[in-house]
């Protein structure tokens, strides 16, 4: 008979938030460099700079929002980690 590992919902959620925070840079790498390698290898460098600029700024803004959301969620998941041991000052 195998034992089932039970994690509290709070612990499980903390683990998933930490996993998401660890994977965010990998997601950013694929979003930034994936289209560059795919599109420039097949067609050469195109002259449509405006479309690329909008794409990269959109990805950048999305990653800023994602980082803010993850940071806030992690701060709520670990409320005592961000404070000093002496009470704040």
C-alpha cells in the first residue's frame, strides 16, 4: 500500500508560486528570442522594425505585469519573510 503525500493547500500554493517565479525568466527568454530565431532564419532580416518594436515592448510590459503579480502573490504567501527580525527599523 502506497502512502499518499498530503500537502496543505497553502503549502501547495506556495510551491506553485515559487515554481512560476522560477519559470518566468525561461518564458521571457522564449518570448524574446524565439521569434527572432524563427523569423530571421527563414526570411532574412526584414525592414519592418515597427512591428518588432511593438512586439518587444508588449512582451516587456507583459513581463513587468507578470513580475508584479508574482511578487505580490509571493509577498502574501510569505508575510513574515520580508520584515527585519528587530521589528522594522
